[in-house]
């Protein structure tokens, strides 16, 4: 798959990118400079150029759209079919900031744009929308075709600062010292995840220099490292379906004796969980050599990362969420009675994946070698509790460089949601992952990048024309 993507990406670079080197000064009226050639930057540049602005993208990498190429495992989950309310809920409390942008440019507008440039789409499980070709390179090609209606790209170029005076933005200073004059600047340099794709934190640095507050950054949609790494290593590669994962803001000894039977977290209906519960999700997860990963782990990772600032976090896995403690105990009773000579590992094989049998047997209070007929009711109850409350303390999430998305970013109260313009600096617009916006997996984050980019491009083009 990787060879396919990058072979097509090379083709894109040769045929679909208008490169400018160097840019001719003096400043042309109506120039818009876009910092960043990712999802938000390409959309912003395309929209601004469509409205007649003189647009130049500054891209630090040798080619644009590199992070887009690896999203969705190379397939590029561009949006989701969820209704607007669910879409906004996926971003948590900050989702309301996107209300205006989504009303201006949302899913149907994005799909129409993709179709205009030859990309058909299809909806899959969970409402995820992918290109029908399953090729992220086709999405990048469509965006570049949109950009090439009037914008140009300056590759291998890094911005050092956004220049301004008392009236507002005057241009962008490059690392080389060169000043590119402009009537408006769109900051769409991404977050700090996957720095090899160009998303290396430049946007936050530039925003700070321009006077904006950047809220603390956290990894989002990322696996978690457990303190009990030995268990994880013994179960490495085990994928569990239909389990419940719950995070508590306490150490293992303080986890309350309770059974959670509902989801809690961003996008869910439950508003106030019992203390000290942080989040709970039902679905699929897996064990890795360092801890846990998989869909529900990724969904919970941002909340866990933030909670670790305040103290220990314990993860509890309910391996049999469809069964109450009483029902599971009755099942064990029946199976023990049906096979009185079997030892615990043989009995557990009917309940667990093979690689989990020995680790769970070791964690139980039942001494090795005991047969089912000799297991006491108290020992059986302890086994039920273990299967329903398998707990581990979280050491840390994997770092930002391994995260799919950066949580945190430029403070939203400093941005006008109607235009993505800075409230602190005239002529500056911000879009995409540089903003303090992040959502669950499923295409939500890319839609936000496209929508904020489109709005920023439109507003910046209008502002630059007035200069």
C-alpha cells in the first residue's frame, strides 16, 4: 500500500503542483499567503484562489499533503455521515465553535468538491466516508487540482515569523530571511503529531510569536503505556471485541467496586459519571508490547492524558460486559461442575483467548494445580471479579509524535468562528489542527480541517482585496 501511495504521490508532484521560486516582489495587491500544505491549507488556498486572490502556499516539506496520504491507513477517511449535532458532540465542549463553519461548508459541500475533481466516495461502518478508490493519493490530487486554479506552492520553505505592524499583517518572514509581503496570512501548519509529514509544531510557534495563547498540547487518538507492562507483553497481539474499557482517576487500590454498563465520554448522552470515573467505552481493543491500543483505547486516550496531570489513572477492562457478576458466577459454577477434574487454565480456555489464559490464571487467587472440584465459592467469586474488573495503572500515553491528532492548540476565544480570523491581529486567519479542536476518530477531524480552511480562505481573500 505504501509503495502505491508514494508512487502516485511522485506523479502528483511532477504534474499537479505549480511551484514558485522565487516569488517576485514588490507585493501584489490581494496576495494571500497560506502557511502549511495539509488538509486545511490546501482547502484554504483553493478557496481563496477561486475567489480571485493571488495565493501562495508555503510548505516546509518537499511535497504537500503528506499527512493526508497516511490517514485512514492510506485510505483517507475524509468525513463522516453523522448528523450535524453528533458531529459537533464528537469535539466535546469546543465543538460549538465549529457550528458556523459547518453551516458554511460541510460534508455535502466537501463531497461535491471531491466529485468535481473525479473522486467518488462511499460510506462504511460507523459512517466513515472514504474515496471509493481507497487511495488517499486521489484526495490529495483533487485538492491540488483545486489549488491549481490560481494558487502556487513554494516547497521546502519554512516560515520563521508572521510579520505585522500596528495595522495588521504585512507578510511572512522565511527562515532564509526573505520577506514575502501579503495582505492576509492563513496559518494552517497543523499540529505536532507525525512530524515526519511536516506536522511538527510550527503552527504553535508562529501563533505564539503573533501573540496568541496556545493551550497545553496533549496526544489524542494514541495508545496507552501501562505500568503492568509484563501482562501486556504476555498478551501482545490479543484483540478483544465487545469489551468495556473504563478509566478512573485514582490508583488501583481506590477503584470503586461498581459495574459500568453505559458509555461515557465525548459524544455520549450521559452527562455526569460517578466519581472518580473519567470515561467508559464499549467495543474493540488490543494488547501491545507496551500496553493497550485499539479503537476504544484511542477514543479515551485524550481524556486519560489530561487526567494524568492531576494524578494516577487506572484502566479497568470488563471482559464479559454482557454478563452480570451473578450470571457469570452461575456460568462458572455449571462449567466447573461439568468438568470437575479440569484445572483452571483448561476452564479459562472456554472464556478467553489462548494468550490470556495463563496470565489470568496467575492473577487469580486460585493456586496452580487445583481442579474445578476443589475451587471454593470464595475463589470462584474472586475469579468473577477479575474477569469483570481486570485493572492496570496507566504510565503514560505514547508521545505526541505517535498520536493521530494533537489535542490543545490556539485558544478559541481569540478566534472569530465566523471567519477564522484572529481577534488579536488584523489579516491573520487560522485553520485546522493548529486550533484547540480535536475529535473522536471517524473522519471528524479532517472535516473540521476542510471546513475551517474553506472559511479562512474565503475570508482572507476578501480581506486581502481591501488592502
